[in-house]
C-alpha cells in the first residue's frame, strides 16, 4: 500500500509540474514542453503498474 501511495504522490507531482509548464508556455506564447511529457507518461505508467488487479 505504501508503494501505491508513493507512486500516486509522484504522479501528482508530475501533474503539478506539467501544469506549471503549460502555464509558463501560455505566458510565453508556446504550448507544452517535450521534456515534461515523458515524465508525466512514466509516472502514469508506474501508477497503473502499481495498482493491483484483483
């Protein structure tokens, strides 16, 4: 259960970083950052893998 909580916390952190990146992008007139997307996808995959399928 602790592993799932850690993965969820990591995923939330990645989502917060992505939100900040998109906010900066909007202010600068560009949308998104290719460095952020892989981190979000990796955290999402770890979250999916950590959920036990019963």
